[in-house]
C-alpha cells in the first residue's frame, strides 16, 4: 500500500512567493518505487481567495495533486489547524512556509530520514537567502541560518513548522494542535511541538533536508533582530506556562530566562576577547530573548500585530490569554468578523 503524505502551506497575500514555493515543490522527485503518494494542501488565509490563481496554475499541470482551501478567520493558528484537518487521513503531514523554496532532493531526504530513524517528527534546517544590500551582520549571525546546528538523527525537544514532517498519530494525539493565544505573536508552532515532545513523541533532525527561505529587507535590521528575540523568548515562556501552569512551571521558565541572560554575558565577553562578531550577535539575541522570557512570565509579549492594527487591544479571541481563557483547551473557531489588517502576515512583503 502507498504511504500518503501531505505537504501543507498556509499563505496570505504573497502570490509571487507562493508561486516560487509551489514550483519548487512540484519539481521534487522521489526514487522510483518509493511507495509514497504525495499531495500539496494550500490554505489561503485571505477570505477573498487572493491565492486562487496561483494555486489553480500549479494544480493544472503539476506532478502532484494540489488541494486548495480558504480559512477566513485571520490568524496563523487557524490556518494551520485547517491544514491539519485537511490532512487528517494522510500518513504524514509536512509543514513548509510560503516564503520558502525547496531545493532538489529535499523531499526525498526528509522522507528517507523518517523511514530510517523511525521518528515521530523529522525537522530540517532553513537557510536564509539574503536580499542584495543586506547589512553585513546578517552574514555573521545564525538568525537566518539553522544549518549545522545538529547532526542527522539528533534528538530534539522542539521544532517549528518551517520544515517539518509530522506523523499522523502525532497530530491525532496532540489535538487541537495550534492555540489561538498566539494569533498575534507567533509561537503557536513552538507550543505545539513542546506538547508533542512532552507527550513522549520523538523529534529528530535531518541535516540533509535543507530548505531555503527568502529573507525580506525588513528582516535584516538589528531592530528586527531584537524584536524577534524578545518575541521568541516571551512566546517560549507563555508556551511552557500553558503546558505546565503552577509554581513548577514558573520556576522552570524563570530558570530558562536567567540562563539565557547569563549565556548572553558569556557570549558577549567571548566576542570582545576573541573579536568574534558571531558571538556578539548571539549575545544580543540571547539577552533580549532572556528579557522576553522574563516578560512572558507576567504575560507580556511583543504583540506587534495587535499594536499595529488594534492599539485599543479590543480584539481578543476565544482561547486568547488576554481574553481570560487561561490555559484551557483552545477553541478552534472564532466566528466574529475580524479585519484582514489584523492578520499576522499583513505587514510582511
């Protein structure tokens, strides 16, 4: 029998980037007789269906079937949850982002690692493609490049949805998958995979399954680096407190926060003594990640999308931390009408 694999993409008004991704996915080749049946699921988070033309073109003559769906409720967690529902009967679901491109051999490497390791989740590195004129510090920092961080087969305690295969029994067990609390801040994928690891499922790394990400100029500034580090740290804390509320959870995230700040001091000192720019940049990231982690303890996050489009904050959704729902199960649908300007990707190219 064939092993059915779905590749899930969520998108919002980025048709040119989506086209590049779909072209690269449709160009993926698998060894003859591999026994895999692959399809592509695209969830458009624009209720106007702005990706429909690109999707229709990809589906017309593509090597793999392309399935399209619209998730009108703005927010990455809602679109991700719909992709899980659409892939419910597939044997595995592969998450990729709409600003990425898959080089030749990517899919074969990811599936081979899944077979050979027997892991429940397989994740690979993302290599950022910098725009012309990007500030020099981007070449010294690993913020846009996760290649070489681990060796193939290494066990991890978390993953993200930018280049990851998840076996069906995982998302059948850890459900609902993506919490609306992260609608405006990101980290819904981190929260999901922390729960996956806590449930006892095995996450492994595959260095050969490298994927490329197109980095926009807005993400090459030090200001963006600092804000992203803060948001990541806060998202990590909130994720862990949702999973483990109570005194034990607070002690754990406090320890993580302080460890980040202490390591930042170490990298900063090493960078100054050894004249290593990479260490100095890592120190900046670790420091602001630690500060964000501390902020997350009291419920503060870099809520940039809410701030940008709803400064009054009057747009909580069911399951949102600020909506008072606390750490209970996430509601999967919010029927209220919400302006598309509030979408987390609204400010991205």
